[in-house]
C-alpha cells in the first residue's frame, strides 16, 4: 500500500509555487552510494572558499576522504591579494595550485600591456600555475581583482601580449564566457530551467552587452589567434543546451579544453547525449566543481559521472526541478577526466 506523508500532502496544488516544489523520486531503482572517486581527481575549478586556516585543514581532510588529489584555486587576483592567497595555502603546496588574474589597471591607456605582462610574470614567480578564472558575461572582463576590465573582451587585440606570455610560461588560461541558453530566455512558464534561469538571467537591454553567440565568437577568436596558449572554457563553454557548438570548437582548435564545473545539473538530465559527447571528446575535458568544499557535493558529482542511477534529484546543489541520471562513463574516460588530461595540459 502506498501512502503520502510529509508537508506537501496538505498543500493546495493550485497555489503551490515552483520555488516550493521539491519532488522526491519514488522509483525503486538502483542507487549507488559513492564515498570516494574511482580514481584520483584534479579539480580544475574551485575558489578561495575557506575563511580560516582551520577551514583549509578541514577541506584537505574532505579531499582525502573523497579522492581529490589536487585542487586549482582560481583566485582572479593579482598584486597583494594574490600573494596573500598563495601564502594561505603554502602549508599544502602539493594539494593546491593557485591561479592568478590579469591586472587591468590602466587598460584604457596606451602601454597598459607592459605593466600587465610584468605583473603576470611576477605572479608566475610567486607560484601562479595558470590564469583564471577570467569572466565575461557580455560587458567585458568582470572577474579580475582588484581591477575589472569592463568593455575588454577576450579577443581584444590588447589581450594578445598577455596570452603570448601565458604560452611562453606554460600557463593555461581558464575563461568563463556567457551563460547557458536558459538565462537568455524569458523567465516564464515556458522556460524549463526557470528557477536557475531567473537567478542568473542575463539582461540583454544593457548598453553594449554581447549575447551568447557573440561571446562564444570572442572565445573562438582568442583561441584561434593564440594557438600556442592553452584555453580552458569553464562550464562546457556554457553550451550545455547545444554541445555541438563546443564540439565544433574542439574539432577545430587543439589548444582548447573545457571544464565541467557546476554543469552537472545540466548534463545529467540528458545522459545518453552527454555521455556520447564526453566519450568522443575524452581528451579535451577536465573535472571541476565550483560548488564549495563539502563531501556531499563531491560525492554527488561522482554519482553523476560514475553510476547508472536513474531519476534522482539534487536540488540543494542544482537549482532545477529536473530529475538527474548517472552517465556511467567508461573507466578510460574517467581517468582522462579526473587526472590524465590535467597532466597533459601542464606538459604543453
């Protein structure tokens, strides 16, 4: 006999808000509990989350428990801010790589590039292993600290000396361009990613803002014009609704990679298509999280990547109402995604 319990039982469905809709799967299917990744993992997309040294200690314990061998801290930062982050993690030099930003101070004045390149070299000597996360959601390089580069897109000619120096120093560049397609659609009843789409909605009425396709074009231009520089497109280049866009870029440019950070909620609802894409481009994808430091978070990503579980929800991590499905990636794919591609990137 089936009974319904819980707070939702007494709710009037005609007045129930989507934000309060938290479905629980009742399918009696296989559920695999993964405590630790199948192979050692390099996380290519994380940030300076800890508030104290003890928080860093706890993070390392969680990494040990879940199989995270190394984490890339994308600091966005230069100058004293970058130096302080390097010092924070100095106790665990073998577990964290710190990536710097670009210094956009005076980028609207002639000769800015010389200062920016000099600061990049200084950060490299201080320990920076890569550059990122650069970020452009339409109005220019907004992520770098302490000075953002509004109006400066990744394919701007003024960026070329920086990318050439990155190639010389063997520093990969992590870049976030655009948002996924749901964030450009109307936040209404037809948007199947509504809650997340409303949270991250892109306002295309802003003066000078580039749309999704225009931003992907800036990424392609930069990758094409700097063939010796390794680029890592964050979040599958925000092309989750049409991975053929990223596939074309992969087919065309051998210096382009992509991380899968914070896009598990987008690829897990389409497991067969996502698996086919990931297996085909197994040499070009790297693992990432971008979702904090909790053990449950890591284990949820491993469940999606490693198992064949069906119709489950993780709304605490992914602000969608879609059921998720495990991709059951091959062992060969997992090894490349988790660590082998990371080694290849740093061998360039």
